[in-house]
């Protein structure tokens, strides 16, 4: 579930739609939570071969570290990429604002985190854009994402968290423990999909 102060807007014919902040969202705010309404689709689901639904899954679902795909029920599935993303997925599975997000600003993540198994051309207005998402982006950028997450977490107890009540109890408890004691940090590297070991 996305932060309530967001909405879906049309960007342009090339990009399509995107998610925009309707109010100021400060750094450290949880911007997305993997709630019980999210749809999890196994890799062997017959839906992948459906002539209409299969195409939707291929465009809008994300490969999770356990090998299943997740399709968001709300407009989270329309979040676009930016090489200078303003929100990042943490090792706990929720997204956090890694800098202040202004009202009217597009909320964007880094597709390199989403376990893509193919190269993908990017549409990014920054001159230092990476131009392509590559299969090894996770390994290349994980340290940078980790640094940004750790910094953002230092602000998280100082800002309003409207998604706190939507977060599952186990995640909430482990996050609270980390924020209070510095123990039990959940690394972003845990999000990487790893092929099952052959027996």
C-alpha cells in the first residue's frame, strides 16, 4: 500500500503514468508497505500464459527474493524508475523516503532492486542516468542503497508514519527493535533473488 498522500497521474506518452506526492513527504517517511492485499503470483501460475493477464503481470509485477512475483493492488505498480530515486525498498520490504519529497514531485524507485533478469532501457531526465538496468545492478548498487536507507532510518521516528498500522506485526517489531537498540538491521541485500540450490 502506498502512502496516502499520493496519486496516479499521466506523465507523457512514452512513460505513461506515474505516482506523485499530493503533499510534502519528509525524508524517513515510509512510502510503501507490503500489506496483506498485495497479490503474490507463483512463477508456475497459469496466469503467465493468459493472453491478456500475462502481459499485465510481465509489465507490473516484481520478482521477490523467494521466487514469487508480487503485483500491487493499488497504484504502487505504476511507480517509475529514477537513477536518483527518492524512495528505496528496505530489507524489511517497505519503502522509505531517502530525501524530502515535495508536493507534486513524482515518487520513483530504482528498478535495479527488482531482480530484473533482462536488460532494460531507461527513460530518465538526469544527464548521469545509467541508461540501462542490467541484471547485475543489484550487486553494483546495493552498498549505495544501504547507505541511503541507514541515513533515512535515522529520521523515521521524527516524522509521521501513516502506514505504520498497515505494516505486519513482525516487521513492525523488528523495525522498532532496530530503531531503539541498533540491533537486528535487515539488509537490503536480502531482497536479492537467489536461484534455488540444486540437490
